[in-house]
C-alpha cells in the first residue's frame, strides 16, 4: 500500500535520511525505531509530503505522491504529530473536526463522528469544550489520535504518539491501541524510540540509525537474527525481557520433548507469551502446563532451555 524507494533528504550541512526503502502492506503496522536524530520524523513527513525529499519516491496504492497535491494526501493519510500538535486555541471538539470541516462534512455528521471517537478512545464527553492545556498529557495524545482518525483515512502516520507519558500510562494506552478494531484495519507507520513499544505494536519493525534503515523484520526476526551489533545493542540488557515478551509457547514447542502432561496440568493457548506462561507457572502448585491439544508437559526449566536453543548466542 505504501512503497518507499531510495528516499533521501539532504540539508546543506546534514543528511537527515539516506537511501531508505521499505514497503508497508495494507492493514500492516510498521514501526520505525531509532535513536533521537536518526531520521524517523523526516522519513514519516516525506510520506505525506510535509517534507519534500531530495531524491527517491513514495507511492501510495501505486500512485506517486508527487502526482497528488499535499492537501489531497491529508485526506487519505491521518497524521499524529510528535508532541500531539493540537491547536491550543481550538477546543477538543474543534481540533477533532479540522479535517472533516475541510472535507465540508455537515454538522450532524461531524457531531456523530466526534462522539463516536470520544467513546472509542474513552475520552469524557465533557472535555469536548475544553482546551488542550486543560487536559492531561495522555488525554491530549488521545485527542491527537482522534483528530487523525476523524475522516477515517486508510493510512495513519504516528510520530511518538505515546511520547510524553509515564510507563504505566504508556502500557495502558498501548494495550488500548492494540485492541481498537478501527486501528487494526488501518495501514500504520509508527515512529518511536521505545523498543518495547516497537516490539509490542509492530507487525514489522525497521531500525534506523544516522539516517539509514539498518534492518527491517518482524519482532521475532530482529530478536533471532539482529543484522548488526547496533541492532543488538538496541535491545541491550533487556534482551531477555523482550524475548519473553515476543516469543510464544508455540515458538518453543518444537524444542520440548513430548511427555504426558498428567491430569494436574493447566491448559494454555499456544499464542501465550513465554512471560505470561512463566508467570503462571510460578503461581501454580503443580508447576506444569499443557498447551492446547499438544500432549506436552512444560515446566519452567523446559521454557528456559527451549529459549536458549531458539535465540542466537551473543558473539
Ligand atoms: N530543517 C533541517 N535542517 C537541517 N537539519 C535538519 C532539519 N530537520 C532535521 N534535521 C536533522 O536531521 C536529523 C534527523 O532529524 P529527525 O527529526 O528526522 O530525527 P528523529 O529521528 O525524528 O529524532 P527524534 O527522536 O529526536 O524526534 C537530525 O540530526 C536533525 O538535526
Ligand atoms: Mg522525531
């Protein structure tokens, strides 16, 4: 759906993005992960032409974006700006209605859509007439998302949408994001410097450094085959926590010898994360799990040894 080819952005003294290529499939979430200054925002803004590339092309549904006026692109591409970018002198309702107004929707349609979005994002109705500085940071980020979703664009670009939040609120909103059907149906490019967020929200993750895209792959691929020491360093000393979060019982199953689980075993789904499975194991008396229909007995030690075989050893 989005096809980025050899995108480059040079400023007189600095190359912000250098020869970046990737494709995003329909309804896929691609996360661009990178340190500050690595070129994430610049890449995102070249997709909706808020920044014009020095060279390279962006196609959306097979059409070069250079053949579409920027204001036309803003209809098909929702954009959640880094630091939310809400207009401070517009109320919440007015901020959300910006694109629908540009599209000349009638009042009723705008009102209905606004109420639908408030309910979906769990924002209180009474905040409709509030100004952005009267909201909490998390509420502002939800309004930023509501504004980007307002005209129901098929594509959504999100720049650090959870940037300014504390870890607990971040985790909560991340969970909500993942459960929103409307979001799941969209093609999303999301920018973050938070590895956990990238692994949790991305169908695929692209790692950026110094204007270049170093590696792109599913969270499992990145954890199993980091292309460089830089990518590996991104996971740092949390790599084990990320592996437990990303890998599921199904992934480790081939490494566990079949053995009768016995009647005391607890039934689990194959898509449960190793983290959740281990947490459960510490709480159960028998210390044994059974997964779906597989006649396999799993103890904590089985999970650890399977994980050990699954992931590469550090060089
Ligand atoms: N208008 C500009 N002129 C010159 N250099 C720029 C300009 N805009 C961005 N840059 C530089 O390009 C690089 C990439 O910037 P960009 O905003 O894309 O980074 P980022 O990955 O989004 O960082 P952050 O995580 O801090 O938001 C930075 O080094 C920045 O200083
Ligand atoms: Mg940025």
